[in-house]
C-alpha cells in the first residue's frame, strides 16, 4: 500500500509507528483545537447506514469549524438512476474537500480513490477494512494505559468476520504486545492474522487474568449469509471482571447486543464510552492532518 | 418532577411562572441574538419523523451559530443492529452538547435522561408530552395578547389523544384563565386535566363568542389503533369567525388536515403561521438557557 | 413570466442577456467569495431525491458561510400526515431565508411561490423546468468557449422529456447560436422549442463535424410511464470524437448511464465534470443575488 495516508485513508497498512505517534499527539490536543477548517466541506457518503460513524465524522468536522454534506440514502438517489460509484465520487469531489465513504463492496474504496480529486477516507468497505476505527481503538489503549508496549491484548468475539479486529490486530504488531484470540471455532481469526507467539482460546476462562486490554466485538449478524451461526456465549461477566487486573481496560467498537451486560458499565475499567470520545478526537486529528497540513506544507 | 429543566426538558411540570417569564423575555430578544452557540453541537435524534419540529430546532441552533447533526432514520441504522435507546444516547452524548429526542415510547425521554451526559430535550414521547410545543403555544398567546391572565382559552378537537392539548392545559392553570373544551364525546379531555370551573362542550356553537384564544388540534389519526374513529366536524368556519371577538387569536400546532379552511388564513386573527415563528424564538431561548446560562453560572 | 427572478427562480423565461451577464460575472468571482451568507438559512426541500442537485446547493450555501436544513424524506413526514405543499412551504418559510424545491408536480413551484414569504428556487418540477441547471449549462459553455455567440450547439438524446434540454434551448435563443437536435423520432424535440434555421437529425453522423458544443442527455427512464421506449443508441463514441473539432466541448447534465463511455473522460474536450464545478459557482452567484443584493438595495 504505497499510497500516502494523507492523500487518502484506505487501510491500516499505510501507517507506521511514527505517523501514528504524530496523529496521537494531535488527537491529544483536539479538544482545544481552533476552528481551522472553516470553509472546508466534508461529504459523508454512506451507502450503508452507520449513525455512529457518520455522526462521529460530522461532529469532528463541525468542532473544527467545517461543514458537512450528509448523504445517507444513496439507494434512493442518483444511484437508482444507474450512476456508478465512480461518477458519484467524481461529482461529490467537485463540492467537497474530503469524502468519507462507507460502502458494501470490498473494492469500493479503491475505486473511489482511483477517480477522486479529493482525499477519500474509508469508513468501512464490505468485509475489508475500517481503518479509522482501528486507529481509534489503538488510541483508546494509548489513552487508557499511557503506552502501547508491554501489553497483553485479548480480542474476543467474531474474529472471522470482524473487520475491526483484523485491522486492530495488524496495528498491534507494530508494538511489543502479546495478542490473545478468543472465539468459537467457527468464527476463529483467519490464519493470515496469526503471528508466532499468539495464543488462541475457545473461551475466555483464565485468559482474563493476564489481560491488560480486553477488546470484545459483536457477532455481526448482518454480514452472515445465513442467520446467526452461533449463539452469543462470548460475553464478559461480572465474575470475569472480578478475576481481571485492577487496571484492565474493557473496549468494544459498539453497538453491543448483549456481549457486555449494563451492570458492568459502572466499572471504572469499562472504557467503551470513553472510547467513543477518543474516536472523536482521533478523527479530528485525521481531518487536520489531511485538510490543513498539506496546505501548510504547500506554503513552505 | 424534581429535575431542573435546565438539565433536561422532559415535561411542562418542570416549569413555573417565574421560569416561563424568564424564557419569554429571552425569546423576545431571540431575533437579534448573537451567534453565541458557535462550537456547540445539537443532535436531532428522531425515531419518528417530524419535519416541522426537527427543522425548528435545526433553524434555532443554526441562527445561534451552532451546528446540527440530523438523525432522521434511526430505524435503518444502529438500532436495526439491536442497539438499545440507552446506548445510542450514551454514544451521541459523546458528540453533542444537547440531544433533541422524538420517540414513539412514553418512557423514552426518562430512559434517555437516565444515561445521558448532556441535556435531553423531549420533542415528543409517544402519548406522553411535547413540552416545547406547549411552551411555544403559551408564548404565542403571550405575543398575540400581551398577557396570560384574564383570558378565555377554548381547546377544540381530539382532546383525548392530543399530547399538545394536555400539556398546554396544564400550563394555563398557572394563570388566571378560563378553559373551555370542545370535542366529540369519544375524544373528550381526560378527567385528570379537568379543573373546577372548566366548561365542556360537544360543539363549538356559542362557546366561540367569549373566546380570546381558540386552539384547534388535528384528529391524530396515526395515534389511533383503529382507522379514524370520528369524521372531522371540529373545524372552524367563516361563520364561526364572524361571531368571534375582533381580537380573538386562532392557533393550531399544525399540520392541519381540514380543521381550518385556507380562506381563513388571510383573517388577521389567524395566528398559526406566526405561531411557527414564535416557536423558533422560543426554542432559541431554551437552547440559550440550557447551553449558555449554565456556563455563565459556572464562571461566577 | 413577470416575476422578478431575484424574488423567486421559477423559469428560464425570467432571465435576459443582461441579468445573465451579471450572474456570470458574479459566478466568476464565486471561488473567492467571502462568507457573506453567515446567519442565513437555506432549506433543501426535496420531495424527489436528487443527491447531485441538493449537494450542489448545500455546498454553495456552506461555502458562502450559510447554513442548510436538509429535508430529503418528505414522504415520511408531515406530508404523510396529510399536509399540503402550501402549508409545508408556509412553515419552512418561517425558518428559512430561501427554499430550494424539487417536486414531482408541474405546478409545484407556482403553488409554493404563491404562499411563500421567502424566495423559492425551482430545482425541478415534474416535466416542467429546472432553470438553475439550464443556467449552469449555459455558464459552462461560456467558461469553456469564452463566448456565447457564433456557436453551433448540438443537443442529443431524449429531447422530448428532458426538461434540461427544453430550458437550455430557450436560453440559447438569446444568443447568436445555431442549434441542432439529434434524437430518435419517438423522443424528438417538441415543436414549440423549434425555431427557423434549426437542424433536426435522427443520428449524430456528420452533425458532429461543425459542432462547438455537444450536449448529451440521459434517456430519463423514470419519467416514462412505460418502461424504456428506446434502447440507447444515442451515445458518443471515440470515433465521433475523432471527427469533432479540436476545441469542441462535450457536456452532460449527469448522471450518465452509458451515453458517454468512460474512455472519453480523459479527452480534454470532455467537460462534464468541470460542468459540475461551474454549477457550484453559478449557484453561489444566484444565492448571492437573491439573499444579499436585495438587502444592499434596501439600504440605499
């Protein structure tokens, strides 16, 4: 993936520990960022609905003074008149400074990038990637633990279909982390994401005791071709929390559908709503990098 | 209802004549308010569509310099992935300074308030309340008549199901008003809203002659379980207007579906579109009270 | 059409060469226009979806500092409660400084204008007009050729149903242009748009060789009552481009569905995406004229 991530964010493969450190520094300052994106326009082009992700980008852009064109109903519109994704992107690029794209096809981001005159941010392409989610997950670990090294990270749930887990596991390889995978056999992590030294479990069990970060994902029913292949037995319980480290951090990309009972929300280690806020700051940092830094570099 | 209305607006029961007077003073100045909400974000979270109410809040926020995240299609989105109202609210609270919530369930506002880190404004919860509509109705009476005492207010239409009428009738009790109810027997005002001295009619008839404010509501077909229990004979006619006081004020929360014929629109007493504008100013005042005044108090 | 276009834009018949020249001068400066519409609100009231047109107006308003209330789902909302177009417009006029209206009925714009307290911009009314599209088409010709006289303009495609073609052909009559029409017999240009000296063809053929502007339109399937009356043989080919003038300009209102193969996109004469950008500037100019110039005149 030779594409500069400041031109378009397609995959976590575009990032290095150095670029990530720079982004996180900027995200730390995001809560107090001035409205430097005034006059800029972000288009939220969502072929699949995602209130969470589209709202996060909307808020990030607004907080920096920019404007947002929300397009959440592409199925009704030009596309139903037979327009290609490429032509829709070419057109919206004329109105926008950046396009955030969620699409059901794995090759959608690549196709968009190949024709767009403005940066594309991949906000989920089919079974492919969702790189800004992975970055915000990593940023959440960083904010909660203050470091990215010397951590044992346990990923639990649907590890086969969860694009978030795939992307996050790639990022973790850049740091000195131990990775543990917990899933039913039918939803286990694909081999290409496994590294030597990883541990694989079929249930959480004792794997909780040495865990510094427990990252739980939803059984993504809507990505299945058949209805619900497994029942959800991959939830975390109060008993699990009782055996976990006192500074363990519990993350979840949300929405949850039972994997974490509400009674755990009040546990200080439950960080999944703080994670939402970290995501806002992380996306503000990405927008600043993509929309402002190139201009500043152009001037020098 | 012990909740401070500046924390969240749930019900008209939170208001007193003193707080209402303060809000109305602010609403009077709203047309010339500076853009003091720059940098603030309002989320319009509408589980049921309402162009009128969502547009009113959108415009109120925009005119004060704030930004709006419009969410009008919750049924497509996270919720269809099984997320609870509570989690949706917790998430959006991370992005927003205030959430305006319209929902089909009577207990929705209460549930949202119980988990939200930012103020919730109830914009209609099932058969419950719609407090900002009732406040704007009262503000309209105040703007048109210059007072809230010594008035005879006649409420006509579907008095059984109309949450607007229920809330407005509660507010009127704070002032020295006579209240008259006109409806078919099957849609009469529930007993708990009746006070000693109220008059109840099955048709408008002579009740028009002493009326200072005639407030008409739509037969809310979509709240019925059976289609249309009555035909609409509770419309106002030119003949009624001929017998009414020369300074009577005709109000309607809109949309109308035949209760007021268009020929009456040009009558200077027809105030229902001025009412829309009063509503904008009233909501601007509420946003200022909720989003700015707490900050000012914090500083002192 | 005696209505001043600065009050409401209904039809191309409202414009003269003088007013068009003034608008184009303003459009030329639009890329550097300051945010003079801060505090103004545009409502995009789209009864029929049109991502392209609504996004164009949204971006135009945002770039000038104004705010937008996007209403793309009227079918779900008040209207489904039985509200008339007139009442919806009266209400939204209370919140807005200008309303952009797309509606399926030919008489929608007229009805809206008759009741609105703020300017209406017709963004497509049934089989009627789409005047801002025609103006941006004309502006595209002006930007590409630097003049509007001494040009041969060839209009090709569905000339019977395409409201864009009808409006553009009217505007071209104001200038010293030759007009050629190319369409299947069943979709030929209605007689009322034909002028003496026009040429009419059933295929492009040699008509390409003297053409300065080739304007192609989509076969608008969704306006048919029967499915697809003709197959699309009215596309432009590389061979056609080979026979065309070296400074010919190829325009298309988009979306295209096969009339122009993608291989032609890289031809410098392919101007249809530049046309999108010209459209943005043209609409910025119209908004400035409608929202700011009256205020300036009021002050003098």
